[in-house]
């Protein structure tokens, strides 16, 4: 974690997050490290569909057609965050942390993580097997930070 802050500081990169199922854990994880103020720009928690629509300006039809937990919604979240934040690296997380709320097509543990650096956006679909809510949230944060390390290098 400290290595990420050192790397981003050295490269003079700013980072911002928009979280749903992790409820601020990603932001909290980064800002708990000394030196985070040099790299951290903005953290949003758009937990409800209403917040995604109102704050992130996600088109209602995306959520209606694909759902909040989808590749399409995650893509819109990270792209719209980048317009708001003006950070070099933007990250979005949306998923089902459980223990309820899953379905056959979208099981508990399904999480989409979007990472945008410059004009390159990647959406990662993850299925975390441990069905405990806190385990899924922690696994999603760890995966997001690993992905950021890769794109920042």
C-alpha cells in the first residue's frame, strides 16, 4: 500500500475513487497511509442507483438495461468520475457484497472494478468466492489496488 503512494508520488499522479459495494473502504485504505494527501484527490460513495444517476450522471437507461452491477455501469462510473475529478487515475467499484442480493446471473461476490488512466479504461469482472460481506469488500479493495499498481508503473 505504501509502495503505491510512493510510486504515484514519484510519478506525480493523482488518484480518485468512486465506490458502491465497498462503501468507502478503498478510500479509507488509501487515506489511512501517511503521504496519501500527495496523491489522493477525490472519493465518492455512490451506493444507491439514485446517487449514481444524480452525482455521476449515469444514464438511467444503463442501470435499467444492465443493472448497477454490470460492465456497462462500472465503465460509466469510472469515465464520469474522471470528468469530475480530473485525476490521472480513476477507479470505480460496483458489486454484490452479500450476504443477500445475489441471483443466478449475478451471484454474491460478483464485483466489477474499473480503472482509467489517461484515455485507457479497463473493466475487470471478478467473482470472489468467500461469501462473507467483509471478505468480499476487502478482496475487491485489494484487487483494485493491485490493478492500480499495474497501470501506474
